[in-house]
């Protein structure tokens, strides 16, 4: 038997259309897509541009531009070679896929300035520089790694005060809005010589890179200071990154020359005058007058000193202030402790502080504060 009853009518429920993305979301998507495309094209363009910086023509162009920037002759004995390396594991996003260019130069030489002392300033057997590409879009020059083999740096300052490391006027003063960051510096078989006639200082330092991330550069120093043999060791942080203002400079040094000894351990935060630093300082000197080149305070017939404390430099009230905090030691046979403050004011610096002593010998300290020396006739003039 066939059932001819009509089947119930099924009414289709209309499906609501998917909500259309808002204008703001569409704009963000398009902006992100456009930014990604621009970044990719810029990276590819930078890749192509960097690829052309290879061979003799690039070497000559580099020498010309470097010579103009430094105001002294810069030469490369070998070719400027380019190769590509994989980005570091800390890179993310598009930066993970863009290789880094690495240039290698051989036989680099930087000569003297026209008005400076004669002789080359710097020589290096080889130089390797690795660059990140994407930061170039923000006018940032990020050098991932700088490696120097066979560095020979010769620093000299004559009796007339002229130094061979000083840039001539009009050179190195404009960066065009670019910032420089050096993330890692490696030195192999480096040698640094310093001949400073005004300070009567001649030294030679052997420098190598170590595995210490905080203080990667190790120095072994020898030479002469004021006619006395000088020896010492030291460790510092990344000098190039510090010079570019990218990071502070941790350091630890111990130097000795005859009766003189200097030991520092701490960090320099900004070397621009007036400098900012925090250092533990131990000092022994046969005469406090030897500190005039560093403090600008002249002492008449100053006594020997041996002290230790914390030396800090600050910028306060538009001038530099140097404090020697919580120091202890002996000055001319007198035991002293306390805090001294040197304000680098114009037209002359001011020295003050709070000092106490268990034994005070004015006969020895007298010349330093305007009194007469032991056994000498009284004088009315004052030094401080």
C-alpha cells in the first residue's frame, strides 16, 4: 500500500553572512602586509646593494671614504672580500631569514694626520666585520661582530701636546643621524703602544679576547713611568660598543711603577667630559702632585700618599663632580678617612669634604693646606 499523503514541508533557515572585518582591522591587515612587503623588498634591495661591495673597486671606494672621514690616509693592501653568514639564534621574524654580510679586509693601515706626529696610527693584518641588514631601515648601523687579527696601534702625544689619535677639525663630527652599535669585539694577537711625553709614560700592552662576556679583553702591560719600570694587567669590556654609547665599560686594572701603585675595579658609564663612573680605587704615590694632570688641583710640597676607597664621577648642577667616598689611608704619615669632593667648577676647581684622623701631623700636611713645612719659616701665602 502506497501512502500518498504529502510530506511535511521543510523550510530552509537562511544563513547569516559572515561579519565583514571592520575598517580598522582591514587597515591593520593591509598595513602589516604592506610593511612586510616593503621590509622584504628593502632586505632584498640591501642584499643586492651589499653584494656589489666586493672586489678592488669596493676596496678603493672604502679607502677614499674612510680617508675623508678620518682626515688621514687609509689603505687596504688586499682586496675587500664579501661573504654571507647565517643570522644568530637570537634573531626573530624576518631577521631570521636575511643573511648577514661579512666583509674581510687584509693589510689595513691608518696613517698620520697632516698636522699630527709622523708614523702610522694603526695597522692590522686582517679585519672582519659582520653587519645586520634590517636595522639599516632605521638608520642604525649594527655590527654583529668585529674581529681584528694582528692589531698594532701606536698612540703618541708629543711634548707640545699634539696627539696622533686626535681627529682634524671638521672630521668625524657628523654622523648624518645614524647610530652605531658593536655587539661583539674580538682581538687576536693585538699590541697597543703609548708614548705620552707630557706624562712621561711609555707602555706596551698585549691584548687578547677571552671567553668572559662581561670583560672580554685581557691586557698585559709593560713599560716605564717617570723613569720607573711599569708592569700591570687588566680586563675591560667592549671598547667599540662603549665608544659608540651602546653600553658602559666594566674594567679591572692593577698597575705598578716603583713606589707607585694603581688598582681600579668598576665601571665607566660615560667617558664624555665630565665623565660618569663608579670605581673602587687603591692608590699609592710618592707625591700627590702627580695627580695634578687628573684633578687640576695644584699642591705645594705635597706628601706621599697611600689610600683606598670608592671613586665616583657625576654631572651635577651643570658641572662635573668627583667624589672619593669612604676612603682610608695615610697621607704624609697622617692617617685619614672620610669623603672628599672635587667640583670641576670654573674658573678653578673646588676641593672640599669631611675627613677625620686619629693622628694628625700638620707639620707634614702643612704645605698642602697653605701652612709652612716642618723646619721652614712661616709663609703667608696659600695654595688652596
